[in-house]
C-alpha cells in the first residue's frame, strides 16, 4: 500500500538495561518496558494493495477527515485485517514469525501525518486491545513499540528526506510484561530521557488512551497521557518534544525487536485527532 514518507528503522539494537541484573523493582521495570533510542531515516515505499484498499482499512478506524493524512505500513496483506461487524468493526494489525521487513523493520503500523504548528496542542485519542493469550517477550522484554511520534523534513525550508539526519522518536509508547502482567510505558524527549510506567493493561479488554501534546522545541513542551480515565492523568511529561519546527507524525500498531518471534495481534479503533491552535 502507498504510504506517507516514513522513517526507516534501525537494524537490531538492544534496549537500555537489557543485560542488567535484577536490581530495584521499580527502576528495572522502566528499563525493561522502554524501547531503545531508535535512530531512523525515511523513504517512500510501495506495498500490497492500492489506495482504495488502504482506505477500506482506514475508514473503520478513523473519521473521514483524517483519511488524507493516513497510510498503512505493512509488508503484506496477512499483516492487516478488518475484524468484527457493524458498529463493532475495528482494525487488526498482525506480526507473524518470519514475516518480511517493512522499511528495514518488523512492523505493522498505521501512520497519521496530522498538520499542526509548533506551539499548538494536539489531542490524540484511540482505543486499543491485545487479545487474551497475547504472548509478550518476557522475561527478556526487548523493545516493542505500539505508538510513536516521528519528526520529518520541513518542506517550507526546502528540506527533503535526502540527507535528512536520523533521530529517535521524541515520544513513544512501548509494551512489556512484569510478573505476569502486561503494561505500557512512555518515553519522552529528544533522547527519551524521561520515562513513565508501568501502566498495566488487561488482555481481551478495550483500553482508551489519550495523549494531549503541546508541541514545542522549548521547555514549555508537555505531554499528558490518560489511560481509561479521561479526568485523571496517568502520566505527565514536560520539556521540548520536537526535533525540528515541522509537524511530527503519529504511528500506531506494532514495531518490535527483530529477534522476537511470536505471533501477535493488536486491535485499534476510534482514532480521533484534534488541534488547539496556539494563541
């Protein structure tokens, strides 16, 4: 499927803390759940199916107003599916042992290149579920990303992907397991130096995640995350969160360490993206 210019992932790289011995419970948990610093580059790539087929998948997951900004990033049609019927229809993304790489990585993702300006606050909200029996990468807990925001060249400055430097996503959400319980964690900042987690989730249950991000290259940047409770923040992180002065785009689904060999689904539904323009 045709897709938005996206960043090409690195070759296998272990996350920080992967080889550390078991130490303090809380500190090690964050190290295990968080993904590595992912340096990436971007290019256009063709994929299975065409734009109409791609839109058929996207329509079940997001409103019409987002379709022009959205694309599918999977290596084959077996990595994506429409599931459920009627109002219960949702999108499934599937990682399969031995699957082909897409842009150099093991992934099945949706990208949304929603426009905004630095200083704007953007609210991203969606529902996600992993099925009962979801097999994690415990006890290794190698990096496994289910949401991320990436920088890209600023066309207003005449920038293109040619020669554009590789950078880590300044905001990401990863998944892991601790003592038999699945959880997500958040990394934030140009070097992912701020980390929050665990936020425990239940397989077979739909969870609603909201990320309200005030995008900035300055210290006034901020991201507030809500999990299942829209009036109670689950994590708040502050500081600059943009690599450059052009919109960073969202990716949802799964992107993981290439040596993880399990068969996994993640389900997505009800994506909305809204913007509060800076005054």
